[in-house]
C-alpha cells in the first residue's frame, strides 16, 4: 500500500484569485437557484478562503485588491437578491 500526500492549496497570486472565482461561481449558482442553505455554507467558506488569501498575499497588494474587488460585486448581488426575497415574503 502506498500513501499519497495531497499538496497544500496555493492561495497566493493568480492561484488565490482562481479559488475566489470558483467560490464566486458556486455562490452565483446557489443564488440563481435560491438555494439558501448552500448560500449560507458558501458564505462561511468564503470567510475562511479570504483569510487564507489575505495571509498568502500580504506582500502582493495587487492580487489582494483583485480578489477582494471581485468579491465586492458578488456580495452586492447577494444583498440585492436577499432584499428581493424578503420583499416577496412580505407581499
């Protein structure tokens, strides 16, 4: 029997942005499907991911700004969607 180790994920530079983009795609899909339990789970995962991206990019302000900038748009959309959902429940 042979043991294979998994390499730790790379969160620096473009690799970190790729992780953010994948999570963003999953979150957009969950929003489109109004899968609120998945949105909640992904939101929690996002907080952990951002901590890792920040730690890996402390010296690369450009990569950090790009990752956070992409998330800003995602969360703006999330807020709009939540407001619509609440409004539909009220009426």
